[in-house]
């Protein structure tokens, strides 16, 4: 346990009623709660834990020693757990039902631990539970926790309202810049190497175009005069909470908004994803996502009709392939791979039109993400350094462990699988497989049944009022968005791959296909892709899984032959057997379990950076090296820096609110009705007195009798 966790626990134990703790993201909240639970005594009563997500429950209950109450548990079993004095995970819905049906004896509950306190409100179920328990059990303590400070300041005086609905008086703030926290985490810092990877020219063009489109949509939102102008900035638009900010302001008047304004809210969410996916996915996957947007939102979206939007589609297409005449090829301005292939359109064009004789060719570019090469160079550097240190007889990175674990942290599961594939197969083969899957999706789209509806000869108006709603199928939208010759070239290339697959299939491979196909469903059920190891066993399982997923796009089973052919010999691969991958979206703390000596942060995240600092402060003697990979001058860097500024600003706002916060001293008696046994006349008399000059009592007049 780090020292500032001890300070937090001591502050909580000072107040018998409890308190609200707000700390920075990644500062070990599950460890703090598990340490606090270790101090619980069963003789005091049961301790209930509310609002715990599955990942938080796993991180808190590492040894699976705490019980969980679910809807499947019978009522008498729940009663025995309530009265056993144990620590129990429970949902708010089950607890409120047991309270209202009087199955739970309130005197047997010692306290409540509330997680994700930023989601509470006056009308939430958790506030109702605390009100019922505190009304009958005055010794009950409530300890609420939150690691999202920016969500705690959203709305008017939200922190104060959370304290009031939980009947608490103390607010404990623990930001990253707090003195105890900064001293503990900066005492033994790890070795940090910050690598700024330059983006390609087309990536820069796409990013600039998306920002221009986002700025144009924000200007349209400002014209509505329905949203606070200060919140409508491109920097705020990079975060998911921007949608919550806009929707919170528009919810009361949502039914009065026009169709265009509602669509702008959805378009801003789409544009944020485009910026995020640009730095996260490869060129082919990004183009596939754009094609899906073009097919689904071509007539609804506002952003597609903005002037700069065409650049997004054009540059994304040029990262994957180039379509033009063979005699006058344009220089792309990029380093092309050595194995670029050209396919002539006139060979596959059966119509024999005049345009086909012009020698149009499609050239495969398949631009690789710049981070891939840097990532493989880092692994080679670590491998060479370890080999050199082994020859010199010195300890390598990692205390006494020449084969220390290398942890690669990515944002999502897909990136982890792709990077693992880059290590085992090579960058070019990964891009080639993605390209083949993209082309096969074109064949599937063309094979969809076409609707042969007869058009009515009577002229109709266009629009909802005239009874005609514009609806375009995916195939028509796809063909209409690009030229016919270009679409024919893509379909011809896809058919060439499928024909090659059919020609290379033999009987022996067919038998193997059936065996792999039977185990595909079982394999998907058992997979745990959050942490992937590149050892021989897990690599073979991963390869089979990728092949099975790729077969989902193929019309026949012969496509497996091509994938197997790609796996025959790894090129430009690393021989490190101790590389593990971690998906940050899983919200699992794997640092204490794996004990890595090298961490490669492929997608930087502020919460994971704090987890690394906690891990290093708990293991001060361990040598740790951390690599950060950023795209230079990208929204990835801007988003990371903005998240730090936003968190610091949220804590500064909370500190000001805490200094000005006014919570009544007797709020328990006021809200819970503890003094309801007093006579109503006495209460009325007290209320009457307070309305007279601050409680000043008038002197009683004596009766005077006069004689006549």
C-alpha cells in the first residue's frame, strides 16, 4: 500500500458517519477499497458494496473471498448473508426490494461502500437506500468513492448535492498534484522514453479535414442559440463527455429542436470517432469504416455536405490504393512498398466499353501505420540490449530476470491482435490480409439480391410531405460515391483473389478446413483476448482464430488456403517470447499480476499512466522502462494534454466549492424526521419564534385594572 492510501483511510476513519472521496483517475481506487475492507470486523455487522462494475469487482476482490448477492439467490440465503456480518457485493435494485419488503434487518448493517458516486442524484435508488437505512440505523456509516472528478463538477453544485443526498458532511479531495501523492509517486520514477512518431502526409490531411468539418458543425450548433457557446470547442469535442454536456443542455427542449440540430449532435459524435480511429486503426480498416458511413449516412448527415469532407474520403482512399491511367501516374509522395501490384481494368471488363481501352490501372499502396515500424524497432532494440547484457554477464532490464516481461498497452482489443500479428507475420502480410478482406466484402456487397421494383410513371414530389422518403441501399450508395470504373476494378481484384483461392485448393486442405470449422465456435467461447502472450501455444491459437474470423467474409472454404500460405514463413519478426498485450478498455489492472520490466504504451491514457506510477512506487527496487508512442502534432497528443488540464481544472473547481459549501449541521434530523415525536404545537411555536427578529422574545404585558 502506498502512503497516501493510508492518509485517505485515516481521514475516513476519523468521521464515524463517513465521507465522499474524489481522487484522480488511476490512483489505485480498487487497492484503496480492498485495504479499507480489510479493516472490517464481522462483529460490527454486514458491509454492503453498491454500484461496483464487473471490472471493479474483480480488481477489489482479487482472492474471491467476498460474497455476491444476485437475483438467482433465494430470499433465505440473502437473509443469512445479511445477518452474517460479511462483506457483500449487491446491486441497488435487489437491496431496495429487500428493504421495502422488510427482508433485511437494518440493524444488522454496519455500513455501505458506494462506488461511482459521481452518478448519484437526489432521485437515485442509492440515495433512497441510504435514507431508509439511516432513518432506522443511526450508527450506519456511508463511504462514497469516485475517480472521475470532471463528472463530479458537471451540473450545478453536484458535489454538494451528492453529499446532501447521502447525509454526509465531509468531502475528501485527492488530486495528482496533492503534496502526499506527488511525493510518493515522484520518489522513485521509472525510466521514461517519449517517442514522437511523425504522421504521413495523408494522415495529416485527413486530420486537418476532420477538424475543419467539426469546426463547421460547431458553428452551425452555435447558430441555434440553444447551447452554451463556451462548451462548443474542438478541444471539448475530442472527449466522450462532450455528448453528455450537449445532451444535458438540450434534453429539456429536445422535442422542440429541428431535425438538423438533432443530426448535428450525432455528427459531432461521428467526427470524434473519425479522429480517434485515425490514430488507432490501419489504413484499410479506416477506409472500410468510412465506406460504412458513406453508405449509411449519405443522405442524413450534415457533415458529409461540408466543403472539406471530400478530402477525408479522398485521402483515406489514397492511403490504400491509387486508381488512374498507366501512362500518367501521379506521384503519391509516400514511400511505396516494394510489392505494389497493378491490375488493369480492361482485362476484367466484359462490356468492352471505350473507357476500358484507356489503360486504367489500380495500384495497391497499402500504407502501413507509422507506429508499427517504431514498435517493431523498440522490440528489436530491447532484444539486442538483452543479448548484449547476457554476453557481458550483467543483469538486464528487470531485477535478476533476463527475460523480463514486456507489456504492450493498446486502447482496444483489435489493436492488440493486429500488433501481435505484426510480430508473428510481418507488417506487409497483415496489411495484405486486411486488403483481401476488404475486397471480399465488395464481392459480398455485389452478391446481395437487387430489388427490381417497377417505378411508377406518375410524377411525384420529393420529400416527406409528398410521401417519398429518400432511401438508398448500401450497394447503390457505394457505387454512386465512387466512379464506376473504380468500383469495377475493386470487384475485379476481389474476384481474382477468389478464383486464385479456388485454383489452389486441394483435398487435403479441405479436410483440415472441416476440422478447424468445427472448433471455431468453441474457440470463440473460451477466448480471453484482454491479455495476449506471443508464446508458441497462444500464437498458434491466435492464428487459428484470425483465420476463422477472416473466413466469415469468404463465400467458400477455399480462402483458408491463401491465409495458410501467408503464414508459411515469418518475415521481419521478433523472437521475444515474453511480450504480453493489454487492452485498456477492459479496465483491468494487470501490472501487479504480470510484473513487467518494460512497458510500451502504444495508445497513451492518463489513467494507465497513473497505474504505472503506483506500480513503480510499490516496487521501488524494480528497474522499469516505459516507452510512450505519440503521433507528432496530432489530436492524440492534444487529447492527452487536454485530459490532464481538464482534470486539474475539475479539482480546482471542487476545491473552491468545498471552501464555499454550506451543509446544515442538523440535516440528518431535518431530512430523516428524527424529531417527529415532538409535539406539533412545540414545532409551530419554534417556527413562530424564528420569524420574530431572529428569535427575540417580547416581554409579556401585565394586565392592569383601572377603577372608575
